[in-house]
């Protein structure tokens, strides 16, 4: 009987072992494919805009959806089982989620993501280090300076209701005092200072986030110049000289035009000098008589001579 | 329902305290977005009061107590009230609606942040607790327990 019991035990042990050996491949491959959890969770935060990102779960030919949940420090201390679904990312497509509306206090937040494909859901993948929004990267604000006559107008980048701006401006000259102005919100043109003619003014700005008590670095200083009164004086002088020239030139040209017109339509005939009669009429008459005789003889001779030569 | 109403009034009282008695907190400065907390509170109030059946229940004695607090005691009373809310009130209220849950979480975490800042002030002896402040806090606790 003892041998029989031992044999039975051995058979039973073998059966159990075989059963497990058969089960291991099933456990490894699974009758149904297991959806992997998203990996490499990280938060990228710039100017109080927080973006949770992760490596996408690739399933060829399928669209994987993701769900995000968060837990503030209060929940992790007092109600650790409670996770709150993210405002915008319940079943979202992209491997990223804007959690700005979820992170509403300056405490560490835990974030977790899982993938969903049809009826399958993966396990939760949690952010390694809790995220606190006071670690956001604050960049110097963009600003646009314009001149409205002598008024310097500034328009700062609109970064949302949590941002305040500090604007510093000064005259670009040695020993000039720096003035500071607080601007409560961006996106609106604001009059900064009335500039003095001939001076250059420089401006720089930084942001301040009240909720986290931090400031950004100052932006690069931008300078504007206002034209002085010297230039307009030179212009006035040129204008005067030009006016005087015109005052002289216009009558002159009118007179010349008049002359030209007179010449073209009603020209005055002037006798040339050679034809002018300088001697008395009697002398001319006597001179002429002699000339006529000489001319007549010459004329007769010439015609006879010609006739003779022609007959020959 | 009554518990919710009480919580709501106490929360409102704290906000009144924060906005009015800022002089007492000047030596201990907290950078907090109060506008966001007020907004969240208004949303919770709208949602809860819509379902409230005991509309004529008020905790007048509590508001009188808070209004009589001197600016010097404001820091201590605020610190104690914040601890009271964080340790007891929020835990007692079980919320299932995700929308309201988000708002309560926002306020609770903001209170936790303020509480941590005030604790640091107390360590630096910038938030002194007098007997009057301790008494006022005890009255609030007693009213709540009732």
C-alpha cells in the first residue's frame, strides 16, 4: 500500500508539473494579446502650459486611444485611491495631453496614462516624478513697440490671465534713470511714455506669475528714436529757397513763352544791314546810270558774241 | 445635504476672511490665484445648492465669529481654518460627480499649498497665534461638529 501511495503521489506530482508546463506558453503568449502600457511619460511645461507626453503604443492597422488621470498632493495624502479623469483626455488619440486645466494648484501632481483598443485596456503607467507647476519654464515676453507721434506705445504678448508684466524703460543716455511700469495683461496696446524730441528710449520687459511667485528673465532691450527739431528747420530752409527760385523762375518763363509766341505767329521783319540805304537817293540814281550803260554794252556784246559762236 | 450646506458656508466664510483680512497676512505673503479658487467655489455652490433641500438652514454664529477677528489674528485663524478644511471638511464630503470632484480637488490642493506656506511663516515666527485666534477656531470646529 505504501508503494502504491508513493506511486500515486509521483503520478499526481508529474501531472501537476505537466499541467504547468503546458500552461506556461499560454501565459507567455496569451490567448488574447495583452495591450502594453504607454512608456516614457514626461511633462513639458512652458509659460504655465503643461503638456504630458508619452511614447505611443503601436498596433499596426489599429488606432489606440489613451486616457489620462491625475491626483493632486491632497488626494495622494488623504484619498490615495481617488484618481480624477483629465478634463480633455478621456480617450484621446495623440500621444500627448494638455493638462493645463487639471494642474490648478502649486503642489506636486501625479499623472497616469493607459491605452485602450476596443475592449482591451492596458495597465496604468504613472509619471516617475510628480509634477509641480512651479517648475514651468518662463520665457521673456514678446513685445511690439510703436510710435504714435511722440507717444511710445507697447503691446505685450498675451500669455493668459495668470501673467503680469513688468516693463522697464529709460532714456538712452549716460546716467539715465530706469522707470518701471506694471502691466496686468498682454494683448492690449498701452501708452508707455511721451518722448522728448531728439531722444532715444529703450524698453525691456519680463513676466511675473503670481500663482508660483516667479519671474521670467528680461527680454532683449529694444530702442526707438524720435526725430529732433533740427531736421524740420533744414527742411523749412530748403522749402523757402525753393519757393524763392520758383518766384523768380515763373515770371521769367512766362515772359520767354510770350516772346516765343509772338515770334511764331507775328514775326517782325527786319531789313539786313547790307540792304540798308545809308546814302542819299540822288547819288544812288547817278551811280546807277553809269552802271546801266556798262551793263547794256556788255549785254549787247555778249549776245552778238554768243550768236556768232553758235552759228560756227 | 445639510453637511454639504454647512461645508459650503464655511468655505464661503474662509473666502470672505481671505479677501477682507489681508492686512494681517501682509507679514506672511502667499502667492495664490484667488480668482481661480473663487470661480471653482461658485461652480460648486451652483451645483450643490440646486440639489439642496434645506434652504433655510444657516450658520450665522460662524460668520459673526469670523467678522470679529482682528487683522493681527488673521494669519493664525486662516492657517487653522485651512488645516480644518484639509483634514476634515473635504474628507467628509464624498463627491461622485467628476465635474464637481475636479473643482473640489482644485480648491483642496490650493488650500494645501496655502497651508504649507503659512506653516513656513509660523516656523519663522511671522504667524503668531494668540488666545483669541485659537478661541475663534474652536468655535468654528464646535459648530461644524454639531
